[in-house]
C-alpha cells in the first residue's frame, strides 16, 4: 500500500477546502471589479452587481428557488439567527408583557448551537419552545412534529442533516405538515445543500440556511432562502442599516465571497451526484473494514438514512482522548468537546442514548471531493492499530474477555 501524504483530512463536515475554480472566479473581484454593488451610478458598481446577480442565479438554480428568494449572509449561523428570530418576532401571537406565551416554536435537541441558542434566547423572552428528542436512530419524523404542534405554534426549525451523525430528517413531510397548519418551516440545510438534491418547492421549505465553506466555497459567506410566494414569508429584521438584501440583512455585500459561493453552487450542481456515489462507496468500505477487524464498535445514528460521506463510530473499551492522540495524523472530529476545561461528551450522541464512555471514544470521519481510496485505507489501518493497542492496555477489556459482566462489578469508591 502506498502511504498517502500526511496528515489526512477527513473533517469535511467541519469545513472544506476552497475549490480552485471558486478561487479563480473570486480573484478579479478583489482587484479590478472592486466596486460596491450598492453604487448605482457608475460601472464599478454595476460590475460588482453583475457578479452578485450571477451568484444569486447560481444559488437559486442549486436549490430550486427564484433569485429574489436568496438572501446573502455571513454564513449559516447568521442565516439561522435571521430566520428563527426574525420569524418568531414577526409571527408572535401575543405581545411581550401580556402574560401569555408569545408563541410556540418546535425544534430538536440535536440541532447545531446556531439553532438551539437563538431558540433558547427566545424562550427567555417569553416564547415557548419544544425541543424534540429523537430516538436512537437520530431521525426527526413528521409524526414527532405533528404530536408537538399546538394552536399557537408559529415556527418549526428542524435541520436537514445532522452535522455529527449525518442522519437525514423527514424534511419534505415536515414541510407539508407545516404548510397544512399555516406554520412557518425553517431548515438548517448547512450539511445538506450542495451535497444532496434540494428543491425548496418540492421539499415544502419556507426558510433554509446554508453556508459556503461546507461546499468548497469560501468561509464567512452563506445564504438564507426566504420564500416569496405561497406563502410569502416575512421576517422582522435583526440587522438594520442600509437595507441591502431586501432589508433582511443590511451591510455592504461581501462580493468576493458571494461570487465564490455562487461558483461553488454551480460546481456542486454539476458534481453532486457523482461525488455522493463515489463517497458512499468509500464510506461503506471504511465502515466495513473497521467493523470486520474490530469488535465492540458502534456506528451511531440510522444506518441508511444518512449522508453518504460521513460516519460516526464509537469504540468500546477505549479512552477517547487517547484515541485522538493515537491517530493524530488523521484530521477528524471526536465525540468529546475538548475545547473547554471540562471534557463534555457530545450532546448529540448523549441525546440519542450513546453512553458517556462511548460518546467520548467516538470519531466523526467525513470524506470529501479529494478523499482517495488510499487515504481511507491508511485511516482504517491507523484506527484499527490504535484501538487494538489501547485495548491491550485496558483492564476493562481484559475483564470483559474473561467473561466478567462489567455492569455487575462492585467498584470501590473513595
Ligand atoms: N449549522 C450546522 C448544521 C453546521 O454544521 C454549521 C457549521 N458547523 C453551522 C450551522 C454554522 O455554519 P457557519 O460556520 O457557516 O456559521
């Protein structure tokens, strides 16, 4: 086996490299076409505006929207905030201070923080929020949403695909339900758009967030789809100023970023199906090879209803941080949020019933356009070797192999 160049990047759900064709499309907008698209009275402004218009068409074509329904933002975090806060404030049933709930929102406990936190803020401000808890497969169904609906439900926000386990929710059915009930439906499409076919009409979506840097575009740019007809969605603006982007997001447009996002969408539209098919085969190869060589591994989330390029595997009898250290040459994510002093296991894995130990010892491996079979084979070998070595040092693994039921062991407490 030839050794691929190290380190190997298998963290495409965190961010992707910028496609060279994207960079090429952006370059002139830094140096020669540098006008402000808001400048209506000279050619510099018109040229910049032309770049933005083209990008708007490219984005709209990818998601089956009208160009006028695309609002450019700084990324999915901002899009989520504009959508959730903007819709809640626009469609509230009772004013603040009336003593009655301002309105009811349905979301899900395994959403990204960029959805959970705006919802929690609204909760503090007098809205009521239901955080749905999906079962072990991680999937949010239309029935779960239906059972949570109330007369005063104003907004449903359910992500399309989960960023940690890749599971795909029943978006089209949830959208249909929301439309029948006259409830605004927002989806965080960050991990889905540009990877899988999206059509905001057929999928019954009112508001959808997405991001450039997850789809081989630049960082710091993204978009929000805002439906204009059947029904026309209105939002209370949370970023006020010059009134750009139909007043939904004031501020001089990030023209270079927007041009890059547009190009990334154009490429995604052409390449998405091939990428998904190829990466699905590689992902299966990765999972099959790891599970054939190691016992006590668990693939988290629904086995079929998930993104083709992502897997989340927990390894029993292995200490999470040691595993990460042992496979340092593989750039991936772990189930431990080790950014803070307290080592909290992933809230997503915990919510779908993965125990603390297994949540800590999980790896999220996300493949991308440049991932090769050699890289996957190298990764499989490295992970298998590391897990075996760590288990050799594990007294728990020894005890387990001797037939001792660890759940019945009386541990001495100090
Ligand atoms: N939502 C999801 C599901 C994500 O995966 C991410 C990025 N990790 C975000 C929102 C935030 O996106 P951005 O970095 O563009 O703000």
